[in-house]
C-alpha cells in the first residue's frame, strides 16, 4: 500500500468579498462579484488610477460603507463559526479582529512625538481612557523592546521629536500598523515617499510577517515591489477585479499591458 500525501490545512486568514458595490454620485466605483484575499501570503492589487483599489480597501475596513454586498473575515481560512462579517462592524473595531490598514494619505498625530505615537499604537483600547494615564508604565514596559527594535531598524532621526518629512510620517504610520501585530495587513501605497533603502527594510519586515502567518495585501504603483515581493497579483480596472495570477503571468498579460503597463514596461 502506498503512502497517501499529507493533507495541508490552511490556517492563513482570508477575506471573502461577495457582490460588493460602491457608487459615488451615481458612478459605480467598485463592483466585485466574488474575490478571496489571503490565499497567498502576499498579494498585490494593481491597476490604473481610478480603478477602485483604494475604495475597495476602505470598504474592507468599513471606513467606506457598501451600497450592497458583504465582506467576511475567515480567521482560519475556512468556513466556520469564527467568521466575522466585517461589513457589519464599525471601522474602529477592525484592529480587534486583527485587520489593520495603513493610510494612503499621510496622517499623523501632530501633537505626539514619534515615541508617544508608537506607544499609543501599542496600547490596548482599555488604556486609551483619560483615567488610565497612571497605567502608562505598564504599556511602556510591554512595548518598549518592540518599539526600540523598529526605531533602531528604520533609523528615525529623533524619536523624542516629531515626524518631519512626508516620508518619515509615512514610515511612522507603517510602524504603527506593524506594532498592532495584525493577522491581516492591508497596505495602501506603503512605499510612496520612502527612500529605496527604507523601502527594502519595510518589505523585508512584511515578508517576515507573511512567512509567520500574516496575510498581506498591497496596493502599490511601485511595480518593482509588486513583482519582487508578491506571490499573487490581482489586476483591477473600472471597478472590477478582472484577473489574478502570479506576477510574471500578470506582467505579461496583453490586457494589463494595454490598460496599465504600456509596451515599454514588459
């Protein structure tokens, strides 16, 4: 009797998008019949400006409401009692389910130092009440090592000061996301404004997190990041996800070349 191959059980978190539609002023911006994200460790979402990529990411986070349809988190990558309908919960509760998104537009706590901004990201919601100020030492003791690790890795000029450049603010936003130790991480143009050496460091951290079980989806116009980092790529145009495949397949597809890349990119 021959040995049967071992059955591999998927434990990577997945997000299922079904019949999700969003319109603005009568114009359909997103219309996705069915799409599963998270089947591969790192997935890219690319397409021309106005394709609906950022809107779809915001719909997943429920910071933009759906006109119709559902978006469901499967924490263990399979149908089960632990499924969470993300499109029915408020956006501020997403991180509690392990779903975290970086900001496309730079956002910063202008009155918080770099260090304090990262410390706030590390604090559980129960510590965000004014009367819990005396528990700050507990948060510091727990988060100090991880914050220091990221500060050393990325070389912030003055952690006791404020983020200055647009690139530093973008990087600070990404590090806040990393400190939340997400199960499903959505990155919206994470390398915009970052120098090449910092981009390489960010992508190395993302790759390590994905290897450890975090599902990652990246919206990015820096296509070198997409081709070199992603295991699978989705191509979106005019509100629809019209194809998916490995980076080489998507890069060479005639439709992608015509609608997005141009002949000179291939």
